[in-house]
C-alpha cells in the first residue's frame, strides 16, 4: 500500500500493516480505531472510492472491509448517506438488540452456492441501471405486471431460445425472484390443479424441498445416481411432478443422461404430470458445449426455472419461470399476491442482456471458473489424495468423496473454527445414506487463496482423524487423512 502526503492522515489513523489479505487488514485497522475511540460513534468514514484512492488500494478492498464491519455492527451503511461508526467503547455494553448478528469470521470460502462476488460486473450493471433510469417511460413506472415487465420477458425468451435451446416466448416466460420463488409459485399452481405429491432429488438442496412443502404439497425424495435422478424409483412414488437439476445436479454434480431425460418426459405424459427443471449451474459447463434444456423436449410438460443467483449475484433476486401454456392461467390465479421483482431492476437486467454484457460476463466467468476448478482439483490431488472428486464437468462446486470412516461433520466444524467454510454432503440428505463426502464450492474464492484453503481442509481432516478412533471393517485397509496427505 503506497502512502502519499495527502493520505497521511488516514494512513496514520489506520496503520494497515502486517500480513494477510488487504481487506482483512483494513477491517482490522478500522475495528481497532473504533474500539479504542480514535473513530468516534457517529463519525462518517470516507466514501469507499476516496479511501481507496487515499490508501492506494482497489475500491473492492475498502467495500469488503466496510461490509465486514457493517455485519459486525461497528458501522452502519445507509443508501444515499455516509457510512458511519455505530459503536463506541463508552456505550459498548448497552444492549445491541437492533444490530444484525455478526457473521463468523471466514477467511476462505469453499461453501457451495455463490458465484465470484469479486467479479460482479459493477461498472456495466451501473451503466445498465443508469440507462434504464434515463430512458424509462411513464408506462414503465406504472403498476407492475405481476408476471414481469414485457421487455424483460421478451429478452429472456430470446436468450433462453438462443443459449439454452428452450421453447419460450414472452407469454410463457414470467419473471420471479429466483428458482426458489419460481418453484413455490409453480407448486401453488400444481396444487390448484389437484397435484398433491411432488418428487425431489435426494440428496438435494433443502430449499427446493421447502418450497414444495410450503405450498402444501408432499415431497418424496428420490435417489440420484451417476446418471442423475433414478426414474425407476420415481415411478414407485405417488408423485405427479418432479423437481430435477438436469444440467448439474446439486450437490452430486451429475448430469442427467439423455436416456433419463427422455424417460422423465415419457413419465410425465404417462402420469399426466410435469417435470420442473431447475436449470441450476447450466451456464458453466467446461468439458463440452452446454447441454440444452429438457424443456425443449416437451414444453407442454416441462417447467423451466432459472436465476442470476449463480451468474451475477443472489442479491439481485432475479429469475425466470417458463411454464407450459396450459398452466399459465393457474400460475396467475394460484399466486394472487405474488409480485415480480422491482421493475427498474428487471429493466436493468433486460438492458444488460440486450447489450451483450451478460454473454460477455458469462464467457469471462466460464474461463475463470474452468481454470479455478483445475487448480482446485490439482491442489486436492496433491494435498488430499484420499479424496475422490466427482461432478467436476460443470458448475461451481465439486463433490469430494472421502473414505467411509471420515467424520465429515466434525471436519466441517474443525475447518470452520480455522476460518474455512465448506459443507458436508449429509447437510443435503434427509435420511441416513452410505458414503461420506464434502461439497466444495469454488465460485467465491480467489485463485491465490486455494492452496491455503486446501491446506486448512487437510489439517481439519487430519485433526478429526486423530481425535476420533475410527471404526473399520476387518477387511478394509486403514486409510487416514494423516497417513496419506503429508
Ligand atoms: C439446486 C439449486 N437450485 C437453484 C439455486 C438458486 O436459487 P435462487 O435462484 O432462489 O437463489 C440454488 C442456490 O444455491 C441451488 O442450490
């Protein structure tokens, strides 16, 4: 960090020295200045751009540090006004009821579920918002259509036809807040049409199951194998609809095989039911061209759900739902109070896609994620050789199978206390199942952080293995993280 004459005051105040990541060091320096009273309660901190200039670092470093201190309750940020110190050593023991609970200190994030938040296209998104604010006509500012603004529906239909092989037009597409919201709307419509039982993948993302049950439907877990959802097991349930991640199932990472796709569509016709396709992670396929959506096989039987949560940011809360024509009226009547996301955000997304910025962003993200995936796999092979990665061809996470005697739950806890966030496959299971594995997301971690993160993972596996005497079958050779990873 360079220090010039003009930034002398802040540089002296903050003393951003030491080792570690710059934004952590800056957060540490700010926290120290607040805690010892050098920055008083109510004082405004400089705008992130100005402080970044003063300190000679990127603006991202400052926004990350501010964000961390907002989460911890030291700073308060309000749109349109300065970020201010909201903590004082004098009044520190008064109740902190209004403060948001601090997030645990995470140094490295290998938890699945996030794209690269550092690479959010801030400038172009801001350009899109500015263009929309400048050009919105009165009609745009009128009471919103609950199915979404016509401009975004048209843009999405064209995008989904062109890039996902979907059968969509502006009438079949509606805008929603993401896959979870789209699924809840779909389930309410199915319920209104007399469908009471819906199959979900096992293992699977718990929020999808919650969306099904919150609409008053019964959820039936159906196992997933290396070809995706097991249709043989599906036919034995009373379900007339199924939620399926065809492009990259979460968390197993399997791609639904062509034969299973065809069978699923046949099943939907036979039971007079529907397939609900969660097009999760579909934009990121590394070893082949993206696989087209199943929805194109039978648009009368397949709902298609998509989101920008994995491509831009979940904070935008923007997604889409393509419905079979026969279900469009039920979608409206069964969701009488559902609103589409804010219209100006919808128009910003429409502009962002129309100007080619979404495609450009995805191309760059794909290149970055492929390289990061390769780096993660190489590092895992060297440091955690007892692990067997799977589901690596697409998406933003890998499944790391581990020996049966690994205590994955305690490994996740040990990693968390060392500052590494990751997930246990068991978190996505609703019943006891054989096979131990961790789910490692590589969307929201810097390339340079991967070696240190994997070293912490190796240590967590080692400490857990040493702490617990393992049980093993007599015929099974003892394999432990400690013996094979050094
Ligand atoms: C399987 C699956 N589908 C979809 C999503 C995206 O959901 P939403 O669009 O509601 O953010 C996620 C997010 O983690 C997910 O795990």
